[in-house]
């Protein structure tokens, strides 16, 4: 009996061991993705506004008058511009590749400047007395809206004027509640940054409540599209439509060829920045504190995501979102960066990268990092350029 008991115990032990080997290991619950600040660039005094990335370098426009070239991976400075710029009212920055070497193009109150991307040396400058807004490059032409009421096309290689188009002579009547004189500075017009698809260029004119489209090579005006409110921010250009936002509390899709409205989506507040396009959807942030995924073809809202409220106040979104893979990223003005699942709008993570600072500039990405510009909120926070390492 004593021997039989030992056999039974041994058998039970073998079965237990075999079961333990065959049983699947218990899986630890998946940890949520974590984003973190990879580097911070904040020389003082500064007043950063726009950034653009190209060839592993982040180029930041400092409205104090300088362009900063920052290594995108490390945050260390590559060069600091020598040219003193005036960027009080009209400004913007873009990066353009060309055979002779990439250029950084900057619109300023004085006109347009082209700097060599590798070292910041001035290649050319073209004066425009009233100043130009953010430029776009297509067909070897740099297109920018002038505050004098003309849109200009300059040769990318040397800055010489290729064409100009007047947009004051047919200025439309002001819609109710949006008087143009209240929206302008002292100049005749208030143009916004230009966007391009490589063939056409579109830009909004804030005080005229309309978007203009041009053939980049010839300067021929293709169409203009009017709304019932002031328009700020850069249009988003898709394969068939151009998407614009207005302070009349609507987002619009405009036929790319003829400028005819295809659909509009009502929002609860003004739209200061246009959306990011990816596949079938355009992702738009609004000053009602909501991001919307809108079917780009028909204008159906697939999902909405309301950002956090602070002290029961709805917070605005001024920055254009960006899309990387299956994630939509955007920054709220109060200073938080959000990452949403692109298919559903569910929150993946959020991060306050600079305590007390605001986010108003559009986000940029190089695929590995998300670049964010912050500004002071009154006496709080800082002016900085930040890189967030993406999970």
C-alpha cells in the first residue's frame, strides 16, 4: 500500500508537470502606449511660430527675426540665420528641394527670402513692400499672397517675378457680421498661407472671406470660393476637392477643377485651421473643442472627439492635425497633445509637453517624432520647439 501510494503520487506529479508545460502562459495586460518629450529647444528670447521639416532638419521661424535649423533627431542647433527678418504681420516658412540644393523659403513683412537649407546662407530675396504670407512651391515657382492685394509667383532659382495676379479689383462684398476693414491691418488685404498639390496653388484671404486657386506655372486664376465668414489657415488639397474652413462655422469641400461647393459640415464654432487628409477622410479641429473625421467625398461625419474642458470652459483647437499610420495627432490651444485611433477616434494617449504653454501652430512629423511649437500663455509657459518621441 505504501508502494502504491508512492506510484500514485509520482504519476500525479508527472501529470501536473505535463499540464504546466502545455498550459499557455498568463499574459500580462498590455500597457498603453506612452509618448515622451525627446528634446526641447528654447533659446531666449524667442517667439516661435511655424516649423517645417526636411532632410532630417527642422526649420523653425522665430518671429523675433531669425530662422533656426535644428537637428530633428537630437534637437541640437545646426545653424542660426544671419538675416534679420520682420515677421510681425505676414510670415510663413516652407522647405523646397531642387537640383541646386534645398531651400528654406520665408515670407515676411519685407517680402520673400530664400535661404540655403544646409547652412542658412541667403540665396536671394525679393522685396514686397506690404509683405507676403507663407509661400508654397510648385512647378519651380514660389507662390505667396501679398498684403498689397496681389498674389505673386517668383522663380525658385533666383527669386525673379514670373507672374502676379490682382485680387483687390474683384473683392467681394463683406458678409453680415464680418466687415473686412475689421479684419485687416493697415495694408489693403490680409492673405493667409498658400498650399499646393504640385500643380495648383490655393490660399485664403482672411478679410475677403474667400479662397483663391491659381495655376502655379502661369498664374492663371482657376476659381475663387466665397464663404460667409473670415477665413484663416492653409487649405487642404486632395485628389478631387479642396477643403477649407471658415468663421461662419462650417467646413467646406470645393471642387478642385471649377471651385464649386460639393458639401459643407456645420460646426459649433469657427474653424481656424484646416484638416489632414488620409485615405477617405479629412480630420479637422475646430474652435468648438472638437476633432471631426469627415468622409472627404460626401461630408459625412464618421466620428467626433471632444477635448478636455478646463474649469467648464470649451477649449479651442487652432493647430492642423497630422496623420501617421493609424493615428491622428493634434494639439489643443491650452497645451495638450492628443493621439487618436484613426478608425474610431478613441484616445490613445495625451501629453502636456510644456506646462503652462499654449499650442497654436500646426504640428509636423518626420515619421518618428512629432514636432510641436509652444508659446507663452500670458506670463506663463515658454516659447519653444519640442519633439515628442512617438510610441
